[in-house]
C-alpha cells in the first residue's frame, strides 16, 4: 500500500495539471478563432447573409482554429522552457543519481524493414549496437531484424548481411533475423508476429524505423525510466532529423531540429501522460502492449474496413484505455531519423499516411473507452491532411464570391433576404488587412519565437550564430511558402483517393536519388495547370484578386523547378559549407552519428551476381539459406518445386516468376539441388557463365 499511494498521488496531480493546461489552450484557441471569425463576418460584403459567405466562414473558422492550436502549443513550449522545464514531466521526477542506480531489464530492439537498402539499413543498426556497447550494458539487450520483404533478391541479401553483422559484432545469440512468409497488417503485423513468438523473452521493446538512430545512453536511460515508472506503458522520444544532403532534406532537417524544441516541449506539456506514440524511437512495456494493444480489423466500409494502416496512435489510445500512461519526453535527446531526400518522396509517403490517418476517424468516433486527449490526437492527425481540401474549398468559394461580385449585378435581397429594406454590400479593406496579418502571425510568429528562445538559452552558436540562424529561418520560410500550395494540392488528391479507397503500393523509401526534370513535370503538371488557369481567371476578374491569388498560384506554377532544385545535393552541401541551415549535430561530433556515416560509406562487396545467383553458387551462402529455409515439399508442392528447380537449372532464374523464385529460395531441398546442379552445368549455360563471373570476381578480390 505504501508503494502504490505515491503513484496514485502523482497520477492524480499530473491529470489535474493537464486538464488545467488543456482548458487554457482551448480558451485561447476558441477565443481567438471567435474573434477572427467575427472580423471575417464583417469583412464579407453581405456579413454572412448568403449561403456562400456562411460556407466561407465555416471553413475559415475550422482552419483558423487548427493553426491556432499549433501557435499556442509553441507559445506553451516557450513559456515552459522559460520556466526551466516542466517539473511534472517524468524525467524531472528522478535524479540522475537515482537513474544510475536503477537496474535494467531485458529489452528487445526491433528493426522492422520492408525492401530497404540492406547495407545502409543494417549499418545503422550496427551503429546503435556499438553505442549501447559503449554504455557497458549490452548484455541486457537483444536485437531483432523483422523483415517483410517480398523480393527474394532483397531478403536473400538481408539474410547474408544479418549473418555477417552478427559475426562481426560477436552478436550470435543476440542479433536475430526473422522474415514473415506472409505479409499481413503492415508494420503492426510484423511487430505482432515478433510478440507472438518472442514477446515473453523481454520486459520492454524499443521500436526503430529503417532510418532510426538512437544513442546507447538514451536507450539505457529510457529503460531505467520505465523501471522506475511502472504505470508508464509507452515512452516516446522526439526524433530529430539528421544526415540531410539535398536542399529539401536540409530544409526539413533544420526546421525539425530548430522549431521542434518549442513545439515538442509545448505538446508534451499539454498531453502529459496522454501523449501519442509515433511508431518508432520509443520504448514500450511488452506485457500490457500484448494484452491491450492488439489491432482488430475495422468493421466499416471502404477505407473504414480492413486492417489499420497507421497503427501507432491507435496503440497509444488502447494503452491509455487500459490505464497506462503514454509520455512524450523531449528532454531525452539522442534520438534521430532521416528525412525523405526529395519533395516527391515526401509526398509519396504522405499518400500512405493520409489514408492511414483518415482511418482514425472511425476509431475516434466508434471506439469506446478512449481518453479525450487521445481522441483529440486522432483529430489532429486527421486535420494534418483534411486541412488541405478544406483550404482548397475555401479558395474555391472565395473565387466564386469574387466572380459573383465582378460579373453579376449587386444583389440587394440575396438568398431569400426578407424585409422591406435591401441588404447593402460593404467592404472593409482595413479589417481584411488586419485579419490577414493575424493569420500570418499564427503561421510565422512561432518561428521567430524560436529565435528568441535560442538567444535566451544561448544556443545560437549551435546553429551557426545569430546572423546565419536568422538567415536560415528566412530561407526556410520562403521555401515553406513555396511548398505549402503544392502540398495542399497533393494532400487534397490523397484525401479524395483515400475516401474512394484507392489501393496503395507500399515500398521501401528512396534515400539518395535526385528528382529529374521529366519526373517533376509529370508529377507536378496537374497542379501547374491548375495554378496557371486560376491565376489567369483571377486576372480577368480583377487586378486586386489576381494579386491576392499569387501566393497560392505562383508556387503551383513553379512546382516542377521547385521540386527539381530542392532535390539537388549540391545546393544542400553548398549551403552547409556556408554554415547555413546548420544543426548542432553538425558542429559537435557524436560517436553514434559518426559510426553510422562511416559504416554506411564503407564499400561492401558489389557482386556481378544477383543475390539469388550467389545463394545458389556460393557454398557458405547456400548453407546459410538452407539453415534458414524449411521443408515445403508436401503434397502437390513437391511437383511444383521440382518443376521450378528444373526450369531454373535449364534457363536460369529469369525462367521463374518472383513468386516461384521466392518459393524455391524458401525450400531447403530446392536450394541444395540448385547448388549441386548449377556446379554441374555446362560452361555455355546460364549457370556456367555465372560460375565464370564468380571465378573472375574471386580472382580480383
């Protein structure tokens, strides 16, 4: 009883504080939105007297409230940092001395992968492993590479790379590899497969993404915090973006690293123990996760039926429903991920996220017992994409209103206006200017507030000094203004496609390739035509309306060159040499990041043979794959596999489909038969020529 009473007291205390903070936030957001909506009402010619103006008012209020939430979150973060941090956070509850003396528990480090660059991805895991080794606590950790890759050339390479990695690190019995033969329920299904097989081996699991890096000290610290906080089910770090090379990636990297200090601090202070889980760079308590966070298929129609695509927010909500706390702790540090290198890659990722986030609408409205804060997290994630078609709708209504005022005679009795007296249209340009400035302040003031925060806490040097920091912020603002309409148009299409339940292809992310002019023109042409057409129409209506349309139309017209030049690594590196868009990790060396760069830059053996050819011809590779394969020769499968093996020996792998190749590579006897048959093949056959290439390659090395 003595142990539980302090826990209950602490829990009640933070909930009271959280409710108070959320009430203040809602007061500011809705109060400011109400005032802004009142101003818009009087800016409109008929003061809301028409259905068109009512539609504009409703859309404006929704969008204004949403950006006001972001504004006040940043202000909260600024105030919290000004006061020395949030004393109610779980990190502030425990001294470093207490944490150092807290024993560790067995923890699994999970790396779910799907068609990722193999050498690049496992080099990142190697850097994390080495950094945990440096803490002296490696014996408390196990590492699991969980593959969902379907292409046999990819997963055969993964198996060899895993084996080599385990041998190099002396991690046999500590680094494991598992590839699911059936890919169900995306990443959450992959993690669930791990939990069913090995979940009881460990107390906690740290989930990484393919591009995740976390310092060993941060991971150890997280385990110790979980040990001291038995009521916490998920502890989420705030990952910072690193290793940006292209101009686009460096812009995202700088914005994330510099602005997130305020936004993440404010978000953590408002959410407290009802935070969200972002799917990676977090630690989870395995037992309650297995018990309460299983994801059933949605029972609805279309997009709202089938497996949940974006699992992380849902799992956090289920953990909260079970009575466990979920915390975001920005003070942990040492948590990193990478940004898509191009605008095209970011938008391709957003097309998947949009569908997953829209599914949350069903969970938010229909799932019983969820905490209000988690329902609001769902709403915020949904608005991240729905805001775009709402903004597009507002622009459409504004264009219709401008066309009506220009092309149609003034209506003194609009929309069935009753009464003896006409409704006179009024224009208040000074109110319109004030409203526009208010909206711009919501969008851009937090960026300058971050500069003030950097000056107060004296870390401007970490970003290249005050002058370069200011220039970097101004450059980021210009780029964000250019990208906002492009993202709006793309996200609007994604939302419509998601609601129509258009199927999506999931694939590994591009890590290095730049955007070509051809690709940019093909992908951005619809938006460019839309922007040019809208701008031309605005010019035909009214000069002022044309000028008003330019901040949206011009970025759409310039979308293709914007996408091309932002993808250029040369521009990103040129700015880095001038110490622009700099982040602290580029100033101060860090062992983890240096290791990751060094391991990834090392040349690995580029073979002229495909992974499947190597699996057949190389004896050590063949034995490895046999050890990981199973006996699938049951019933009719035996005849099918024999036929595939015979065709492969006679004509080479090209004679098999990818599915057939995968079946052969998963069967132990087939691998052995292929190895023996290939080495007996005639010199002028496919396998004979492959052996010749292998021999030449062996002589070179």
